[in-house]
């Protein structure tokens, strides 16, 4: 709340200063219009930037350093017996302190040490906010004054303002790169900690996945085993089933839409098909659990095949339906992009429409279709909610579609939802799985985008 | 002779080829029918399961707001009033209706029929106007979820078919129904309440507010950033290695699984920047990353669609590049950009997996007051309720899905309207 007030005050100050700057420039313009370099409003923007920008930068910098400085101060003031705690316990204590300070309700404090530290944390944070507000506001005032003073007919206000805007444009366009770097670094950092404890070869080639590490070191089965092969095969099995559903249906409907359907049918059926892509995946997951899995289980019972209620088949089927629109709309695009001259040539030779499609259009569109299928595969591998809700939790190394398997994404979710300790291999393994997932989907995407782009260039 | 045999062969082959043509066409039609059939079954089953959740069985009771039960001290102190034993008021009303339930076991069964949250309704009424203490009041109170399911026909009456009620309880319920004091009324708890372990009191409002705050953060960040990126790439940057790298990154991020963004959020926003866990602020930040590529790509397409002579005319009249963009190109491209933004937002509102990673899956009763409070989001609420075993929660999960789909439909309809009415073609 306080923070919003501070931001609002800064915004109001900038707006006021904008009007003042513009007014001053207009006054100068009245005395001699030809001498003003830019339009008056640019002088206003110029002063407003001087007023708001330094303060905003200060606040951003302050907020990103504040937690660390506060933490160091609070830890430094802890009694010696608390300082001697191992790092993991200390960070738990600090978490509690932060939560206590945030709620302001010390009744649930676990120890007097935590209460005292939380009190101190609160005071420090309030002081820090006060100091930040004062410095930010004075920066805004000083900046505003400086900006106002520097208004003169010779000031190239427009160029300065445009330079600032351009810096913003460039900065926001680099965000995509920073996101990728952030993903890689955060996954890599935790994964390296994981591979410190579990060798990479055991992770990649081990056949047994049971990440339940024990609380005490002397317990039976104290060290979980982290062989991820059953997860990879489970993911693969479900993705293959999904593609077996999605590729024929998606491709055939795309061919029909692009080659046979009249515009009216197309204008109705295409948006309806794309609705399948717009439905949130959690809805598909619920549908798989509620309707598809019981239906398949009963069907299996009546014909004598045991089908698990969390079978890969049910999950894959539903996922396949979700993917249909990806394949159909991408294939529709590439099929429509095949030049008509190829079709006319085939018709001229006496081919029927289906022969033309099968022997001329599809081969010509094949690279694009394959690119679309690869994108769909990467989508299937990374799909989370359907499998979390409908697939199993325990890892089985099997290729039987009627059995229950688990996937990489299911394990990531089950390892990271709930309480976590940030140094146990159990939690860290989720990041290792995430890294594998990221690398595999990245490779698929790069290849697919490359293929699609190559193909586009061919007919453009 | 030979030529007629040849003609027969050709005719036969032609028949085969035409049959193959028809078959191929039929495959295409079949594929579309299968896909749309699945869509129909999905929507129909969710509507069939969910529409009953919009009403809730309630009972009309005549409550005796006895001062000796509610406020023995007689001081009308607010703290006393808010911690008073309203359950006793409700139970007394039930006993007055069914005096035959005298022994302990029978009473317990009788009290089980009404929702455990019924006393909260009475409390709300009394706290709003303490002067009613001492009077009698007719009030509609929620029945327990099991009774609700029985009335809606989702649960069988007979115990051997899964019914949970004994003969006696069924007789009470029938008696209430016979004199019109048991009715299904509009389920206000679903739209005003937070989450609850009692299905009859569980509501979506907390999740809706959580989703709203998340989307607010997402919109505030991803719209300016997305438009700025698109403008830079389309209008300012020259094609070189650096912009190629940015483009490749954007295209890849559009296809990265959303759960990976959740891992990024967990590591960077929660562990490094120590932002509050489970908060819509962090949810919004993660969803910004998820929806940015969509918005950038859509914005670039609509910027590209603005014809070059607009730019040339503006520059020719002496506008700077930035003036050309802000005064001419952006306004013309804005309908397309807004359409893309709404589609990106629609993707963000249905996104669940990254929110699980940053802890927006807790059981949270309170409706979040600020974007920093712990909250869930609509799709996460669907996930949480879907994991609850009670039959009543299946119904409410479907209802939550219907609400979510309504939001999505509204957003997409807005996008289509914008596209149809404001997009210019040259």
C-alpha cells in the first residue's frame, strides 16, 4: 500500500513537472517561435523523464538489494547459538522470520529468537522503506529542478527524449534473451548441485526411479534412486500415443479444409477446431480422469484386458485431441501455400484430386508438415496438466499402453509442490529433469523452426 | 475385341480411382467429425456435470435468536457476539422442527443434515444488526453437501446403491421437502466465497480475484514490453546477428513448455529476489514470460501489415522515426496488437503448470486483498477441486470449468470483435 502511494506520488510529480516544462517552453516560444528546437511538449517529456527516471531506477535497485542487506543485518544480530546453526537450519529460521515479519502476528513464532529477529526485521524494513522513499522523492525533486533549469530554445529536447525511448525499446527487446539465459542458468545451477550428489550417468541411464529420500540418514532406503529412464520411456509412450491420435486426424482434417471444403464450411469448422486449442489443459486433465479413463477401464473389463485407471492410453488419447488443432492449422497453412501451378499440372495429366493431393501436394508440403509435427511433439513432451491429473505417479519401465506410467513433467510437479528442502537431491532432481525437458524441447523447436523457415523460403 | 477389353479395364480402373477419391474425401470428413465430436462430448459432459452446482439445497428454518444462547452477558459486545454459539441456535431450530429426535445418536444424525457453515450465516445476520437478538427469524440456510447431492439426484436413496442416509434421515428430508422448506436456490457461496473443505460452502471468488490480480500484473508488464520489442524489431532494428538472435529466442520461448517458466519463476523470483510465495504478483510475472512471445509475434504481424507508404509519407512530411511510429504506424496497428494481447491473456488465464511451481496451489480460504497475499487462480482451483474425492466437488469442479470457459469465451469474443470492426485492410 505504502509502495503504491510512493509510486502514485512519483507519477503525479512527473505529470506536474511535464506541464511546467511544457508551459515554460511555450512561454519561450511566444517570445521567439523560430528559435525553439523542439515542440513544447517534448520539453515537458524531457523534464518529466528527469524527474521520474532516476527515482524509478533507484527504487528498482534498492528493492533488489534490500532482502540481502536486511538478511545480513538480521543474521548478524542473532544470538551466537543461532548463528552457529547449519546453513539449512539458518535459512529455515530466516524464512520463518520473514513470514512472521510479513504477517505482523508473532503468536505462531517457534522460538523467542525468531520473534526478536522478526521484530528487528520489521523495524529495519520500515526504516529501509522510509529511507528509500525520502531519497527517491528528493532525487525526483532535484531531477525536476535540473530539467527545468536546462530548458532553453537550444536544448534538443526531442532528440534526448527519443534517445531515452529508444533505450527502452532496445532494453525490452533483450528481455527475450535474458529470459532464455535466466532459464538456462537457474536450471543449470540447481542441476549441477544435483549431479554433485548423483552421477550424471546414473541419472541418464539408471532404470530405477524412486526419489523418496528418508528424513533420517540411518533409515531403510535412505538414499533414493534417481535413474530417469522410466520417466523418459513413460513420456515417450504417452507422446507416441498422442501423436498416433493427433497426426492422422489433424492432417486429414487439414487436407479436407484446404483442398475440399467450401469457404462456408471452412469458416465454421476451422474456428471450432481451434477451440480445441483454446481450452485450458487442466480441463482436458479433468475430462481424462472423469470420463475417458473410466470408460476405457470398463471397456477393457468387458473384453478382458486389464486397463489401469491411470493408463497411458487414456492420457495419450486426450493429449492427442488437444494437439489436433496444432497439427491441423500448421498443416493447413503449408498445404495452402503450395502453389496452384503444381496442382494444375497434375490435373492436366489426368490425376484425380486425391491423387494430386497424395502424390503432388503432400510431397511438396512435407517439410512444413514435418516441422509442424515436430512442434507438436515438443508440445506433447512438455504438456503438464493432463499428465499430472491423468497419468500415474510411480515409475514403471514398460511399453504397455494399458499400464500406468509417469512422465518427466509429472515428477517435476510432484517433487516441487509442497514442502521443499533446497539441498536434498529429491528437490534438486526436479531441476535436472527440467533441464532435460528444456534441452529436448529446445532441440525439437530449433529443428522444426529451421525446417519450416527453409520451406517458406522455397515457395516465397 | 481387344479394344473393348481395354476399354473395360480402363473403365474398371476409373471406377476404382473414383472410389479411392470418395474414400479419401470421407477420411477427411471423418477426421473433422471425430475432432468436433470429441469437443462436443467434452463440453456436454462438463455442462451436464456442472450446471447443478449453480444451485444449492437450502432449508428454511425458524430461528429463535435467544439472548441467553447468543449473548448471555447481555452487553452486546462485538467480540462476544462474533464468538457466540450460533451452531446451538441452528440446532435448536432443527430440534424444534423435529422434536422426535431426542436421543444423542438421533440428534447427531439430524445435525449432520445441515451444513457446518450454517451458523456462519446466522452470525453474519446478527453482527449486521444486533438489535434482532431476542426475535424470531425465518432464514434459508445451506444443507450439507450430501443432502444437496441427494436432492439433485446425484446420490441414490438406497444404501445398497451408495446412498449415505438411513430411513430416518430420509424421512426427515422428505418431511422438509413436503412442506416446501427444502429448496434448491441460487448458489451464492460459489460466487462470493473463498475455498472451503465443505463443498457446499466452497466458492470461486478467491480464485477469481487471484486470477484477476495475476492478469493485471501480466497485462501491465507484457503489453508495454511486447509492443516495445515488436516496434524495435520491426521499425528500428536493422537485420543483423543481434536481432537474429533476439528473433530466434522469441520463437523458441513461444514453444518452451510452460512448466519451465514455472521453474524459472521458482528459482529467480522466489529464491533470488525473495518475492512472496504463492502471491499473484509472482504468478503475474511468470505469466508475463509465458504470454510475451505470443504478444510480440502478434504485434509484429500487425506492424508488418501497415503499408510502407504510410511510413514514407510521415517521414516525407518531416516526422522523426519515433513520431512516425507513435503518430501513424502504432495507431493503425493497434487493433491487431490488442487482438494479439487479448489472445495472449486468454492463454495466460488458462495456464496452470507454472503457477503450481510458484506455490499458488495452497488451500486458501481468504480472498486475497492485494497482489502480495497468498492466492490461487481459477485453473488451479479446478485442479485442486478435481483432486477432492467428494461427489459434490466433481460438480463444483465442472462449474469452475464453466466459469473459466465463460471468461475465455468473453475474451476471445472481444478479440474477434476488435478484429472484425477495427482492423483495416489495404
